[in-house]
């Protein structure tokens, strides 16, 4: 699940709306909406996020946060380390090779560390 997918599901469940009903209201397929929630689809477009914000009557800071979550929610990331240090390339490769095995608390700590800078 992506950060965007998690938040989308939270919003939908808080409103008490079935996935099929929300999909129909947004004029998208239920399988597409389900794939967004589960992180099996790439990040949604700005227009799609805007439509979702309208659907939930989300404005200002909360809308900006939903757009931010969409930007950081691509489930298949490519890291280009060309021009970076050998250590940066090693870090990218180590993370790619180990991320599935990292405990959740370690992922949380690493993310917090990266956000410090």
C-alpha cells in the first residue's frame, strides 16, 4: 500500500462510502480505484487528486497534503545515481535489495532520518 492509497482508504471509510459507489461518482472503474488504494497503480495525476479532493470536500492544507502523498506514492521507484558518489549508489542498491525484509520500525526510523535533511 502506498501513502496515498492508505489515506484514500481512510477518507473513503470515514465517509462510509463503498468503493464501487466512489468509483461511479468519480467516473472511474472500481478495479482502478482498488488498485490505487492497494498500491498496485502508479501515482494518480494532479487532476485525479483534485477530483478526489472535490469528492471529499477537501481544501487548503489537507488538499496540499493529499497532493504530496500522491507525489511520494509511486510503487515502482527508479533511482538514478549517475553523477553521485559511490556510497550513494551503494546505498540505493542496498536499500533496493533489502527493503522488503526491513522491519516496519526500522523503515520508520530511516524515513525520519531522511526527512531531517
